[in-house]
C-alpha cells in the first residue's frame, strides 16, 4: 500500500494546447506555483486477486475512472506487471472547478502508483509520468515554482524547480461548480478553430523567456505583469474559438479590476484565471494576508471573505506511506 499527497499548482505562464495528445506534449512551456492548500491524498493498493481496477473518490465508486485505469495501464507497462489495483483518492479541492484538481490528482496518483508497482523513478521521471495523466500534473511533482519544459519528445518534457522570489496567492472562489466544458476539450477546440492560436503560441514562448529573466532578477512587478497579461491572452484565444468558450464570469472580470485598484493603492497584486471563473491573485508571499483583506474589503469585487483562500508555496508531490 502506498499513499501520496500532492497539491494543485496555478500557472503564471499558462499551458494551453498540445502538440501530441497521446503523450501530452504541450505546444509551449509553462511556469507555475505549487500551493500549500487543497491537497489530494491518494492510496494505491495492489489487488492480485482482482480482475479489474477499483477506483474510489472519497470512499464512493468514481464515475469517470477511465483516465485513471488508462494511467494505471501505463504504470503497469513500465513495471512489467498485470496486477490490478485499488485506488482511493480524497480531494479537498472542488473537482472540475478550474482549481486544478487534475493536477494534484494525477501527481498524487503518479507518486503512489510508481511506489506501489515498485518503480524507482527520480523527480524528472515522475514528472514525465504525471504529465501522461494530465499535463499540468507534471508541475505538481515539483514544490514551489516550477517550469515545465515543452521539450522535443517524451524524455525532455518535464517540470523542474525554478528559483525566484517568495510568492503567494489568494484564490477567489467565484463558482465551485463543475465547468461547462473540460479544459481538455476546450484546448482542442481552441487549436482547431481559434484564429488567435499562432499568436497565443508565439507570445507565450516570449512571455516564458521574459518570465525566466524576471525570476532570475527577483522582479515581482515584472512577474505579476507577465502573469496577468498571459492569462488574458489565453482567455482571448479561448473566447475566439467556435463555438466560443468563455470561462470568465462578470465577477471574474470585476476581480481583475480589483487587482488594478489594489495596485493603484500601492499593494502589488496581479490577477490570473484558469479554465473556470475563479480568479487567483498573485502577490509577494509576505503580502498574502493584506491582499486577502483588501479584496474582501472592495465592494466592487462583491466576494465574501469565506470565498477567499490564502495560499503560499507548497511542497511537491511526495509519499507519506510506502516505499520510494
Ligand atoms: C495551466 N490549465 O497551465 C492551464 C491554464 C488550465 C488553464 O493545465 O488535457 O487539466 O489533462 O493535459 O492539465 C488544465 O489542463 O489538461 C491546465 P490535460 P489539464 O494550468
């Protein structure tokens, strides 16, 4: 029996689009912060007497377990095993709400399954494995800030730590319901129909290079400006798909305005949003509580204090039980 814990990550430079659907190789590199909130805990137990994999979410049989079974098949292939497994996942993040539950989910599963099947993988290999479950999961193998190299093939596409200033985030939960269209489907539709895709790819490559320089300088202002701009460019490319996909709600837009007001008042905070209406404020680690209080106090933001979650840099996915 092997149990692993992983946390979600929020991208400062986004991953949006694959150049290989099977291997999950991204069109561009991306850069993220793994958080210390909303952990996923996953236990994998080998079940030699079972003819099928058993997948439970919070103790109940999972509805859509195909991706998990396909992932276990991949691990079994690496391990030369045909033994089935029992997978039990406990999530503290609202599933499917754009809060990256697939990132923490597949990162925890990769670490727990590799251990249960006796694979000795280093962090780069674990990141490559997690990537096969969900692209963004490769970044949750890494604690704190991580860069996912687009790479040229399976071997070279993985995440690793990137040094930089201490950053924090405040998550504004606009809507914790499941999103209307999965990021996987919306990514594909963006690639197939958005005329802005080439501009998204070329500008994200430039943003990632500029972001690496900003990290090396410890330049929080540049990091924040690039983060907010890159998120809006991603949403512009998504909204330009046909039929259109719009993840941002009116309150999401209001929260981007709140970030601008905070900056005008001298508190540096920058907004980003993933494939859903929730908005995440990026700031200095030391400013997290001040940013949360300022967002809560902005009447135009219209968000209750209990919907604001303060987060700092969190650990990479790791085993809490079982052999590495
Ligand atoms: C990101 N997102 O960089 C971007 C920004 C959402 C918006 O990675 O198809 O669930 O499993 O590789 O990793 C969400 O995409 O997609 C995502 P798959 P994933 O965080």
